C-alpha cells in the first residue's frame, strides 16, 4: 500500500513538472540546434536575463491547469494538453531567446490564461430531450461524404489509389485545376477528420466489410489531393483506438519530452536532423515565429477583421491584396511564396487586435465544451484521433476555417448522433442546458 502511494506521488510530481522539463529541453534544442541549423531564416540569440526569467515565470499558472486537465477525463482535456505543449511552451522558449518589444508577452499570457481559466471553471453543457439527433444523421453524412469522394475520384483521377507521401505536389496542382464546387471542397477536407472516426467505430463493431470500405474511401480521398493530414489522421485514429485511454493523459507530456531528446540523439549519433526538421522546427518553432511576426505586423497595420476569411462571403473586402499568410511568411521567413497559416493567438490578434485576445479564447472554450457534450457517452479510444484532428485544425488555422473546412461542425454532429459507449447511451440528444461536471475525475 505504501509502495503504491509512493509511486502515485512520483507520477503526480512527474505530471506537474513535465511542462518545465519540456521547456528546458526546448531551450537546449533552440540553443544547440535551431540557431545553428535555421539561423539563416532569422532565428537568433538576442536575449537578456530579464526576458529569460520572464519567459519561465510565464509558465507558472499553467502547471496547475495542466495537472488538473490530466485528471479531467474529457475530449477538451486532450486538446488543452496538446495546446500547452505545442503552442504555449514553444512560444515562451522563442520569446526567451528572441523577445518581442512591447506588451507581446503580456497579451500572450492574457490570451492563454483566459482560455485555460474559462475551460477549467465553466460547467459542462449537457443533454436533454428537447432536440433529438437520430443515428441515421451520421449514416447519411457518411454516405454523402463517401459518394462525393468516389464521384470526384472517378471523374478526375480514374479512382487513383495514392500511397506515396513524398510526391504529392503534382496531384495537389491537379486538384486546384479542376475548379470543384466549394461544397465538394468542404466535404473532401472534412472527410480527413470524419472518416477515420468511422473506421475505428466500425472496427469496434467488428464489421470488417465497412472497415475495409472506409479505408478504401480514405485512400481515394488521399489520391484526390495528396494531403498528408488524411493519412496522418488515419494513423492517429488507429493508434488511439489500440493504445489511448484517459489514464494515459498524464503521459502525453512524456511523449513531447521525448521529441527534443531524440532530436539531439539523432543529430549526435546519426548526423541527421529529421526529427528536428519535422517536429521541433516545423511543429513548434515555426508556429511560434508566426505568432511573433503576426503581432509585430498587426500592431502597426490595419486589422483584417476576418475579411479574408468568412466576412468576405458577406461582401467585405480585405485591405490587403496579398493573402495575409503570404505577407507573414515573407516578413518572418523571407519567403512570400509560402503560406504562414496559423491559428490561436495569431488568428485573434491579426483579425480583432486586443479585443480578439479576450473574444477568441471564449470561442475556443465554447467549441471544446460542445465537443465535450457531443462525446460524453463515447469511449475515448474512438475519438482520440478526432481530438488530435481538432487540435491540429485550431492550432494551424483560423477557428472559422477549422469549423467549416476542417469539418469540426460536421464532426460534432456525427459524435452527437452516434449511439454507442461504455456509459449509458441516449437515443437522442440535445443542446444546451448547463450541468455540473460529469465523467470527471
């Protein structure tokens, strides 16, 4: 009994300190790898003792939030933990070595503290019998998505099954030349999030015919545009089904800690930088750099007010002739041909300025609370891939694009209408009455 208690205490301490360990390793990686390998695109060592200490103090309140979300068994906890390790902490490391003038670090703290505080204190939405969503809704969506993918694949690619993950740009250019209707493009993009969920659902029911049929449609979808996220979502969904449980939330930090460790070992032992390029630089520091550049640019330029996003549908015209993602890429990386797309703080500040720092965290919390509602009676193994896709969508692009193009709204509807779980199951469910937290340990 005493031994078990000691082990639990060690695990609890490990969970509490894991963000700090990851931060330290990112600092080491930045100092020994990023500056030397990618210094030519602007990374530098331009820090002071004051800025370095501030960057560490920034993390103190998030240790509490991280520990508690590791013990909250919900969809939103998965996304919140990923946000901390993939966005919050890398931003503090970059600020430590490349501090931004002005109140950048203050507004960044306000943004993230407001998000985690509201997600922590606000009660859950719960279900009643006011609005019912029958199960055939999700079946109808599956048929619609599959039909569109099969039709587009048959008409434009002759049912191309593409598995090459390196040579994809040629087929992406093909897709852009087809001039598909916007509805088709939305469905094809949303399929990358929705179909992997159906795959593991059918596998849980041991319906192998539908399993292999779904895999076929996923591969056809990849053959249409060559978007690697389609295959990545598939792999993560399968991984989550076999290996994830709410108990393993506390070990997500260990996975992130392993990345800079293996990156350093790879460079020392193998003289290669694959992990550095794919995860450390591309996954952590490029988004952090985009966040800094977005703040720097829009502090002195007109806000876009989502006029390059959903507001253009209502006739509003952006003051920028060039896509903002290209402008930020040009300023931050001297490459106006690439897209520096980013979500979260960048999305908030570039569109709404300081007001967005207070509004967008509320929007994100509402989105995640709705996902909690929609997934409350679903086994976590089945929606882990969906939670990761939700994180990636909100992390990498504007929330409005994530809801529509990435299929988050449709995914909510699918989760809400699917009727299976290890808990009690409802034939119909509804929005939005408040209830005290449930399924929370």
